[in-house]
């Protein structure tokens, strides 16, 4: 940091603090001169707070604009970070091994001997944020969905996978756009998510002759989420009754009989979502009696019925992470929803 920057900080009389916590992590609160790009750079923040990036890794960071400097383009930020000592770095070999284990052939479950019902089950588990929440936490959800799948033989079962299934999009603790958030164990998050979905998809295959898995990207995990769905696609490659849509399109459409289901993460363009789907899928929507658009991102439940097009922002059962807690996005009901449709109607919304 330049001397004039240091003098500027001193003149602002900012109270800097450092706290060493019982878990071995260290929190630091400093006033730092930086630009917007540097405020998102983990290595820069670690160095600016006086730590060695080779020895410490970032757990979380929060920067708030404090004062604009007149001498250059940099701005003073109130910067608060938590770091912890690195152990042995990230175990890439272990992660690759888990990927390889996950891409062996799936063994089909025994086919259900039940009478076919003319209903479609849609399972959109948005904003799961694996890494913040783990498999043990989602065991109850998995058991409830298990019971719903096995309750009958379905005409069609749809999984919409993604929309922030994972909290981090890499091993550095950032989202797709590079925003620094709570750093999680991505390898363990992947393993938990894979165990969760491989069981339910296999079970669905035993209880329906038509299982569709659709990838829907989110703002946290666009890359990791896509790779995850591609891994599931390879794992179930020999199942003739399971299809995958793993394309990167921001908007997806699922049709069955007279039902149209659209899906998109609502972090962008939410106020134009109906117009966007009309422009892209107008013919399919015109031919449907039931038109619904399902989205995530907001972490709470709300719906809008506009001239027969129902837009649903779905709730999540995910734990509240540091970012949402700091911004007071708290208190919403913790739950997921599944939907049961008949040829011309929505029959049931089930909370799981």
C-alpha cells in the first residue's frame, strides 16, 4: 500500500481490529484502499490484511464503501475478512477419484408393479446450496420425496436440477461471478449431492417409464452445477427411460399433455419473465391449458397469476448462509415443494 494511502487511512481514524478465534480462524477488520475488482480478489484481500496467501485461505469477506479518495480511482472500504491456516491445500486427486467413482454404471432398482396413473410429478429443489447444508441435513427431504415417488407409478417424473444446488462454483469460496462468500468443502458437497440425486433418480426410473432431468443454471454454481448434471447423465447412460437436458440455456421448457412448465433462475430479468417465455415458447404455451413458470433465487415462496400464466418463486429448505444473514434475508419458511399435475390441472403441491 502506498504511503499516501496509509496517511489517508490514519486521517480517517478507523478502529482496526484483529480477533483470533477458538476454531483457529482469525478475523480482521481494516480500512483498505482498493477498487471494485480488488474487493472481489481473495488473494488481494488476504495480503491487504497482512496475511500470507500461501499460508492462509479466505473463509469469508465483506467490504463496505467508506470514503472516496481524491488522489486516484481507488476507494476506501471497510473490509472485514476471516481467514484460516491452510492444511495441505485442496485434494484434487481425492476429488477426481470421487468423480470417477460417481461415473460407474448405475444398477437399476427393481421396477414397481403398480397400476399406471395419468399424472406427472415435478421435483424442483432450488437453492439447495450443498456445502452450507449437507446430506444429513437433507435426509428428511430425501425420505419424503422417496415416499412420494414410490406411492404410485407415474406417467412422467421430472427433476429440475441446479439453480444454486451448490454454494460455491469453485474451490476458492466464490460464486460464478467471483463474489466472495462463505467457503465450503466443494468435494464433500459434490459427494452429498450425488448420493442424494442418484438414489432419487434411480427410484424414479423404477416408478415411471419417462424420467426427465433438466439442468437449470443458477448464479452461485453455473459451472459446478452443469458438471454435476453431466456426471449424472453419464452415470445413468444405460437407462433407456431417463433423458437429460444439460444445455446451458437460461430458460427451459418442459411439456407433458396439456401442461407447460417453464424454469429459470430469477436473479436476472424477473420483471420480464412472462414476456421472455412468451417470446421463446409462445407456440407451446398457446397449446397448453396449464402454464407455470418455476424459479428460485429469492429463498422464499411467492406466486403471481397473470392471465393464466402462474409464476412461482419457490422456497428452499437450505440453511441460512453468512451472506443472506448479513443482508437480513432471514426468517422464511424452510421447505421445498413438489408438484403433481394431471392432463389439465395442478392436483397437488407437496411440501418436503
